[in-house]
């Protein structure tokens, strides 16, 4: 599968797994639009990359319509009505695995439903069963275990092996699978096949919803049938910030989209003129510190925000924050709590429809709970709630958990439209900043901007490391300068590390041609028609 693909006259897609790329490319080839392609990709990626995402998780969309309007689809599920602090009285924190970790409604399918309604309004005509067919084939016939699935299963084996349904779905004779071995998700295939005929709403308010709620009750999850029936994904206006190169967009609360935009706005204020040197990397890292501190003070369920998040992108606020950045010295850095396993995918077609989509279970394999009747792997996004009274993200029935997920999209002054994003918890806004500045501000070719060595400040996947970790391909003199400036630098052994996320981008050019590229750190690529 090619990692970079350009010059397409009908459309282009990119994803972290080749099977999802092919599912999306086929939809474009058959006359479908970018939204329809993305639904096909979202289903396929759940079938072949289950450690990173599944339909028991959440999703967020940014869509640039052919009219030029930008819309977000917020498909995050709330805590169930029985998910009360008293339920966790025997715990200091919410468990990260098992039935008590599966406490929020899966929102992803609700997002697909809204996306397909939007697709019909933009001349989409593909039937749902055709969009789900590639995923059904992979889940029923078997998919090859990737390197990352095999590694993550080994690393988290102890915490997952006894979780209801996990061993049957994702272990082989009670052990972690080897790379390239074939696994099947037959119950999941049957669920997708049913949804293809009955419609996606059935996931919440039909036969599938009934089976999901019955299995959840059986294993002891606080989610109920009523929680599923009440759920609807919603359309929303995205956040945006004006930059010298154009306008960048991202999703509002409860996501950390404001962080990604704030990093770009702060960096623009620094006036850095050259890529890849100390000023570039140091500037982005220091902007990240300011943005993450702000996030940890204010971002929560939108119904509980102290003020609208666009205040954090106000020109005067950004100017004040930029003045606090020392151009030569690293600011002190506290412990950060982000973690996550996620996929980002992009699609564009020459009607002017551009899609940035992110789908996640939160941690690798989410709660680990696989529901036997439907094959749905449930997320553990609710583990991000706090059990401390008065906390910003305190657990409460119906409350939305904080999300590290944030899909990005930019409308540029030169006429290009770019959808971009990555996986990786706290690393998401950092990698978005690296990609945007390299490709847009400093004019590096798209694939080169994705291929360049990356960094991660703080932790992801719940690891306790809060250092500034750098891939080994960085120049030694730059590493020394960063350390001398006070950064707690750690050079990791790998030249291309999964810790740095699996990033990608699609670009619609002013001449109507499409370009896409994906990360060499992943198992996917880009393709178009």
C-alpha cells in the first residue's frame, strides 16, 4: 500500500490500515462520496484494527461541505444512568478494565448515522449494506493480526485476559496471538450484516440495542437499555482560529480540540522562520505546555464549562500566553494524564467534500469487554472521570467524559483544504502541530512532513514518563541544545516509534485534484481514484 498518493481527480482516502484504505477507495471508485467512503472505512478499521478502535467506542467528525460550510459531528456517549459515584465506593479511581469500565454509551454508530444523513444531502447514493460489506468480509473471513495488536496484547495481557469475552475474541489458546495469525470476529460480522439491513438506528433502539443491553446487564455494566435508546449524536459548530496561512478548525468540548488550535496560534505568534531547528521544536513544545495547562483547568462536558472555549483562542488571550513563552529556556513541566488508543482517517472528493474523522476505544482494547451476542468491544472512556467531589470531570449520570480525540481541518489562503489528524492521547495536538507547521508553514512535501522525526512531551497510553521523548533520527546537536535549554530530554531507541502516533492527511487542491499521505509508523497508506 502506498504511503503517499496524489493527482487524483475523483477522490482520495488515507487510513492506518490498508484494508480500510481499500474500503474507502472502492467507495470513491464506485461513485460514492467522501462521507460514504469514511463510513466504509470506519467499519473496516474496526474489523481489522480492534486494539485501536471498535463500534463500542466514540467518534468525532469534521466535515467541509461543498458549499464551504464546516460542521462537526459529536458522537461521544454519556455515562449511564446507573454510573454514579456510589457504584465505585470500593475504588479510589474508576477501573480501567472490565464491566465497571464500560460505563459510557458507545457513540460511534450514532456518528455514522448523522454522517450518512449528511452524505444523502450531498448526493450520496450508496446503500448501507454495500458500505459495510468490506468490514463484514474481514470480520467473518478473518483478518491478519498486525504487529501493534500482537505487541499490545502481550503488554496488557494480565489486565485483559480475564475480562468477559476478551479471551474468546482476541486470544489464541489463552495466549496473545502472533503477528499475521488470522482472527475472526464472527458475532461482529453478524451485527454489521443486521445493521446493513435494519439500519444503524437499530444499534440503539432495535434488536442490536436489546442484545447489547442484555449482555451489559449480564456482565455487570452500569449501562442500560434506556441509556442506549436515549442516545443521539449531534451536529455542532467547530472551533476555529485564524492563522497567517488560513483558518484552522477543530472540535469543541468535551474534546481537546482547543489545545491543538491554541498550539498553532501560539506558535504563529513566535515568528519562527525556519523548520527543524531549535526555534521550531522548542517553540512548539513550549506552546504545548501552555495549551495543556489551560486544558486541564477548563475542558470538560460542554454543559459544565465555566466559559465558552473560543475565549481561549481570542487574540488578546493568545498574545498574553505567547508572551509567557521563553524563546531560549524550557518552562517547568508538570505530570500530564493523557492516554489513549485511537485511529484517525481522512477522505476528500472533488465535489469539495473533505472529511476528518477519529474513532476510539480510549485505551488499547478499551474496557476489554466483548459482548457475546453482538461482538461489540466496549470502550473504557468513562475511566477518565474523576471520583473526587468537586473535580472538573467528576462522574455523574448522563455526563460526557473528557476526550483527547480531536480531528483537524484547515482551509488555507492558497485555496487548499487539508484534513489531518493522528492517534495518541496528549500526543495528538503535538503531532498535529508538527505536521501543520512542517507542511503548511514551512512548505515541506506532505509525506516528508509525516516522515520527519517526531517528539512527545508527557505521557500517552498511561505510561508514567513525562519527559520530552525524541525519535533517534533527530540531529544530535539539536538534542543537546534542547537539553541545555532545560528540557528533560529522552532519546528513544526507535527511529520510527508508535509512541509518536499514526498521523495522516488528505488535501483537496484548488485545481480539484486530491492528495493523501499516511504515516510510515502505521500499517496503512493512502489511495485515490
